[in-house]
C-alpha cells in the first residue's frame, strides 16, 4: 500500500471505527469489571478501568475490500477470536473466559495508545501486507507477551515493556 493509498483510506477506517464503537458502546464494560485474577499483576488499574470489552458472535473488521484494498481480503475473512480498536476490544463469546486472550488484546490497547490511530493503522496494515497476520510486528509483540504471560507466573509491567518496544517505531 502506498502512503497515498493509506492517506485516502485512513479517514474512512477511522470513521468506521468511531461508528463501530458508538454502536457497541451500550454492551461494552470495563475490563476491570470482569475481575480476572492475574491481569491486575500485569496491567495498571488505570488501564484496566479504561480499556473496554464487548463480547460478540463475530469480531467486526473494517470493510477494507470495499475501500479498494483487496490485499486484506484474507484478514477480513479470518474470523478472529479478538480484535482491538483504540481502547475497546471485541472477543468472541466462546472465548470470553480466556484470560490470556484478554491479555493479548490489552497489548493492542497499549499499542493504539502509544502509537496513536494513524501510526497504529499504518504499521498494522504494512505488517499485514508484507509479513502476514501472525508475523506482523504488532502481532508478534502481542503474541510474545501473551506467551510470557502463559508460561510464567512472574508479573511484570506490560505497559512499560510495550512502550519501550514501540520506541523503535516512533
Ligand atoms: Zn493480536
């Protein structure tokens, strides 16, 4: 995707995100309200109070093909277990109890916050296009932290760690 293409599509995607979040606002709740046992040892109370979650039958994805971005067709159809936009993430009902998935999506919430929407979307789209979903840098970061969360009981400050990793992209 060229920078010109990105600049053309970015306002539409941002608008789609705003409308999607507004439409689901009534069914979101703060992550803190779910009372997961381990998340508070890894994330600040502030983040857990601010980040919101909505449980859905299908995670919404922006209509990228309709915007002329056919290279993301696979991503649109991949039926993800979770998907994060700004400070809100969507999770499939059947995965609602999986704490490590919430942990993963919270990494994305931090990424959105640190990078800002334009840089997040540009980086995410670039990674998706060049490396594919699983190997895109922002996903690798989220999966690596998720793996650390699952493998060790040792708490650490995820927000600070992610922030530091993202400095390479700022
Ligand atoms: Zn992810």
